[in-house]
């Protein structure tokens, strides 16, 4: 006596597809209208039609693999065939509306009163202090803690974040919405992703403002816990634009121990008094070089980071902590050049440990309730 194995229904397959998430949008493909059709054959062959957002979707192989694995788990499935199609313009418009609403002008979600995203602007008074290296390592360390993290390379002229993060993919455009590439669990956008080769960007102030506005409003970031902005050195156009576009952003000052660099860094931090932004703290980079015998060589002097923190504390009247002192380590530069931040490649290195500790401090800081609605009701009489 033989028994035939029950094959799954179309509804069973669609339920299984609820566990398949779009790698960029981080939502089930069933919720995004990406499931075109499902056919279940009597021989156990299941054919699933999937709509890609664009023809050149860089993650179509991932979607195909995840779909196949999810459906194969069902009893009675012998094989799975995934057939890819591309959304029409109308479908992409509907997708964009479902994600961003039907507003004619895109809004910056991080500037809205109910936003829970902590925004940190990594600033420095002068170039060459390692601001971008600190930014990418903090971002990756935060992502490793399970947080949803994004990075905006706001240094339009001197963009370097894509290389340091190993983000080689190009952004994907869905209708008027831009999907940012991801690297090491971090979403990232940079003007370097839109320019051919190493072409320089030669823009004046208004163009810089518009580019930053697009990075914040047109890019679909999803539900971020933390957004880091790698600002250009100094207190120019971009710093002013950030204060206008995201007034609730906090400033994180990076300096070196050298007193001359510290004095310039104070100016970058002091802009917070004019823009009324909060100072999250100071990070001292290149603090010392550890020698083979265990001693320390203070290549750039000492005390600069603490001096900046003390000066800003006195100026603002609020405590501005020195969050960490990152030792000078050639591996920090080497790993940035190959696109694998030191917190991933050399987690036990002293520099990596300090950066991880700093990321922990910035990740766990309590969030205030200013501007947020509380779920309370009047007490009964």
C-alpha cells in the first residue's frame, strides 16, 4: 500500500514567502508587491515569479537564493524555479508611495519631531585628523551591536567613505527614491557613487546644500537607529546646511593631541553654540604610538583632546566628555585602504578596542522625550 505526499498549496507558498526580505528595503517581498505569481505543479515543482525593482538590481541573486530556500522548506516541494521580471513605472511609483508616502516634496525623516534616529555629525577643525576613519569604524562597531546604521559622506570635495567601508556598489533608483548600497551591515551614500572614476567635484555652496538635502530626503534609509554624517573639515557651507536641515543632530568632534589642532577643533565644536546643537563629545585620534617595549611615544604631543573637551564644557555650560583616545596604529590606515575597518579585521587591536568602547557609549546614551507623544490618558474621576 502506498501513500502520496501532499503538495503545498499556492497559499502555503505565499505564506512561506513572507519570510523573504528585500535585502535593500528590509521588508518582506510579499508586502512590497514583488511576488508576481506562484504556480505549484503536481510533480512538486514550484515556480515563483518575482518582480525586481529595476532591471539591473545588484541583489537579484540574493533574492533568488532566499526565495528558493524559503519555498524548499515546505513539505512536498521537489524543486523551485524563480522567474525574474521587472516592475513597471506605475508599480515603482506605488512602491515608493508605500514606503515614503504620497508627499510631492520628499521630507527628511530625521528632522521630524517623532524621529527616534540619533544623528551624529562627525566634525573636525582641520583635515588629516582621521575623521573619516573614526566615522566608518564607529558605524561598523554600532552595526555589530545589532543597530541599524547609516552613513552620509557629507565631505563632498574629499569623499573617502565608500573606499574605507568597502562599498563598491552603486545606488539603485526606484522612481524618485534612491536605495543606498550596504557594506558590513551599514547603509552608505556618497557623491563618489555618482561621479565617474576619481573625478573632482567643483560646486559652490547652493549645490552642496542641495546634494546634502537629497542624501537625507531622497535616499530611503528605512528605520535607522543611528545616522552618522562625515562632515568636511571646518565650519563652512555643509556644517551650516546640516544645522538647518537636521537641527536635532549632535556634533562629535575629532582632534589630535597637538595643541594647534586642538585649537582649530574647538572652533568646529563651538559652532554648536550658534546652531544650538548638542555636543556629543570629543574623540582624540593618534593619541600615542605603542612601542615594542610597551612604552608610548607621543608623536603629536598630548592633552589636545582633553583640552578641547574642557574648553567646550566651559563655553557651553554643559559637560562635553572626552569619549576616547585612539592610539596611532598603521593597521587603522591599512584596513581603511582595503575597505575592511579595523574593528572588524583586527578586533583585538588597541585602536579597535577604543573605537568599540566609544561606539558603545554613543549607542547606549539615553534618548530624551522632547517632542515625542506619550501614550497617556486622563485619569478617571
